[in-house]
C-alpha cells in the first residue's frame, strides 16, 4: 500500500490515452487496402502520423499492430488496478469503430488463454495477487457486477430478468446503478465464471464488418472493500472496465431492420460521449450533458470526476477505414485534455472515531498528570501558583469533556446524515416504483381496451362469416335450380330438333325429286299449309329455346364465379378469425404477466414504505440521549446492512497463510504457474476458504 499522506489529499490528473492499431483484416486486404498511418520506430512510441492530410496525433503511448496483449495491459491497465487496491476509483475503457479490436483488447478471444487474454481476465490475477501480498491486518471483500447498455436500456447480465436498471447518485456512493446484482467472489475462477455467464447473455450479431459484432456497451464493475483490523478504517476502490460498442457506418456494415435500430442507438450514445468530452475540454462550456445517455451517466465519475481513467482507442491502419481512424484519433486527442480530481475513498467507521477519541483522552490525561506533578513540585519549593494557573487543571478536564462531547456529537450527526441519505434514496426508489406502477396500470388498461376491441372485431367477423355462409348457400341453391332447369330445357330442345328432322325427312320422301328443291325454298309457305300441327309447334318453339339456352349458360357462369368468390371470402374470414383468437390469447397472457408484475411492484412499494417509516422513526429517536443513540447505531448498522446486501460472506484476509508470489513471478497480470496444474497452484487454491453465500 502507498503512503497514506500521499493518497489522502485530492489531486488533479489527466486521463491516460493509449492508441492501439490492429493488423489489416481479410476484408481490407480483399479491398486492396494499404497502410495509411505511420508509427515511429522509437520504443516506446507516442505519436501517429497520417500522411493524407499531414496530421500528427500525440498520446501517452502508441501500440503498433504487432504489440502483444501483455504490453497493452502492463502500461494501460496495470497502474489503474494497483490504484484501485489502494482505495481509488479506476476506469479502463476501449473506444473505436466497429471491428477495430475493442473486445479483443478488453477480453481477448479466450479469457483463460495465457497469451491472448485481454485486460479484464488479466486484471483478475493482478487483484488477487495484490490481496495476497497485502498486510495481514487488512481484510478484503470483493464484489463483481456485469451490465450492458443495449438500446439505451441497462441490462443486468448476471440476472437477465433485470433489463431496465436505473442510474442513481448520492454523496456517499456517487453515481451507481440501482438494484444491480453483486456477486461476492473469493478466487479467480469465480470471476471467470461470472464473466462467462455475462458474455453468454450479451447481445451480439453478424454484420458486414464483423462476424461477432458487439451490439451493446459492456460494463464490468468490481468493488474492493478493505478493512484495517487495527484502526477499523475502511477503503473502497471501484473498478469499471468498459468495452464500448463500435461506431458504425451503415453503408459498410449493411445493417437493416433490428440491426439498423441497434446501430442508431450505438451511434447516438457514442455521440453523447463525444459531446461530454467536448464540454469537459471547452473552457467556455458551463454545462456537461452527462444525462443525455445512459452510457455517459454511468461513466460520469470516470470523465471529469473522482477516478483514475485510462482510455484505449483502437484503430484500423488500412485506408479502407481511413476516415473512421482519423475520427477515432481526434476523439482520443480531445479526451487527453480531460482532468479528473482523484482521492482515496476512505470511510471513517465509528470504531475508528472512538479509537481516535480514546487516543485524545489519553493525551489529555497525560497532560493533566504532568500538570499536577508540576504543581506539586512548585508547592514543595514554596512557590505559590497564580489563581489563573491554579485553574489549569480544571480547564484541562473541562476541555477533555468538551472534546469528548464534540466527537460524540459529530459521530451522531454523521449517523443522522447517513440515515437522511438512506431515507432520500428510499424516497427516490419509492418515486421510481410509483412511476413504474402507474405505467404498468396504464399499460394494463390499454391492453384490456385493446382486448375488448379485438373481441368486438371477432364478433363482427363471426357475423360477417355467417352472413357470407348464408348468401353462399342461397347462391348455391339458385345455381342448382338453374342447372336443373337448363338440363330440362336442353332435353326438350333435343326432342324438338329430333321431331323437326323427322318431319323434314317425311316430306322429302313423299315429294318428287323435281319438287324437292322448291319445297326447301318454300319452307315458310309450308308452315301454314301442308305441315302437321306437331311440326308447326316444333318450328315455333325452336328459336326461343335456342335463345334461352346461351343466356342460361352465361347466368350459370356468373353464379359459379360468385360462388367461388364467396368461398374465398369465407376462407379469408376464417383465417382472420384464427388470427384474432391467437392475438386475444397473447393479450390474455400479457395481461396476466402485467398483473403479476403489478402485484410484485405493489409488494415492493409497501416494503419501501415500511423501511422509510422505520428509518424516519429511527431518526426521530436519535435525539433522546446517548443510550438511545448507541442503541440506534447498532440497529441502524443491522438495518443498513440488510438493505444494502442480501448475502453475507466471510472476507478474504491479506497474506493469510497462502503462497506468496514475488513480483518477478507475475507476468502480464497473472502468475506464471497459473497455466498448469503445478503443486504451487494446488496449494494456493486449497488454502482459500470459499465465501459462504447467505440465503436472501
């Protein structure tokens, strides 16, 4: 641990900015990409030159495309990790266009590969190595949380059901994410397990630029609480490791539909991040728009606040992405101008204050004893003390009592302030719950109205269907009648035509050949004279029947077409009915789920009201005296711990009978023996006591 005097005073620090280039990928080579940037051969490199535009950018460190993961970690992240172990807040985050190597830098292709693992897994080894090299009187608690910011909603990756977490702020904790899942860990493997679970739940997709494109901003949060068992002082270091989603050009990524909406939200949050950095570096700016995005709200302490921050900008060296690379380089240059004011998060416990009071009382008692001895010495030599000097002892006693009273008063005042902060936080949560409850009730009402509308539409569809079925049956009956009538008419017509042919044949046989032709010519004249009555009837009936049959055929065709239309309409109505029934079923399920959520929200709301009432009563009872104050302090500690945590763990003790690693044994953030099953590794794992997990 560093010297206390050096860490206690706040001091101003600039953000550390590192630039890392990756090699050209397959797409860039296929597009005949060429290297468009120049990195000096000096070691270490601190500048980048872009010939196209004659631009030069200077950073704390520039890593060329052949730099190893270990090099990047040792310079960009390791100092931040060491500061967190001393009680500072720390942040390491990667920024760059999509497919520029951000996730490769922060996580690596395999979190357990000793060569290619990124910043986050290497950090795990560094933290536990620091714990095991700490003093034996230091007790540690380590907590892990993992969230993603997806489409401007904060999702808990360790509990995916929490998909819209809120960001809060208070004096004691600063900016924090409410209700996020915090997992206590006691060894490296438990953090790796949490990382795998979070990575499994993270939003990923395939784009034209990247087969494994991150569609969200990943935030890995680790809290290290260390308690000195001698003076009971507490230091809390918070580490944020952030893998930002890449800025995208839709023309290159080919995003569409859901991917396009994701790209819009990603670019919007990154634009808000750029606006915050511009405001922080513009001396004329009077407002920093942290609240424009969930991302900038979460990173508020890291940008211009109380945190040691390291920014890794990742770039492509190819001219295929030259404009995006220049934009990223400019972003890093602006970020380098940001100043953070950092200090150790040192919480003075009641035990520490009491210990300080006891030390002061001992000093006062020693001074009083010494004064009494001097008085006796003077009196033994016959020297009379002045009256004002004679009262020194009484003044000293009064001063000691007054000092004790002031310390006790300050302690009680701090407790009251803590309770007020807790009440304020609970009231904010109460307001959030009320708003959420109102929204859910409104949504339930809307869904019920929508369900009623769908049921009304379904009834109308059923009535229309019955009407169409009735009309279809009527038309089918009419078609059948017309077909029967047509068949009868055809039969009669055929009989008449047969009689006509027979009559003509008879007349032809009875007449002479000479008379045959005149007879055919004079057929109209024969109609009134020489023909039989049956022949005349056939003659007169034939033309009307011939005219009626085509008309009937046309009518049958029209009715058949209408029949088919009715059948099609009936089928469509049947499909609409089935769709409406399915929609109503889905709405019923959704309404049931919302009613369940509403009941749960009401229960949480009632619990919050009860907690708020308890804390208010506790605050009212604090002014009744020292005894009541002491009892309240004990009750408050129990209540506060219950509100803050559901799982109680045994802390990890620094240097507690485990194998110690010399600094020479630690390479790139993890022990050299960690890659194999060496005896040292087995002893080290067996020496740890796993943390007991409480049941909520």
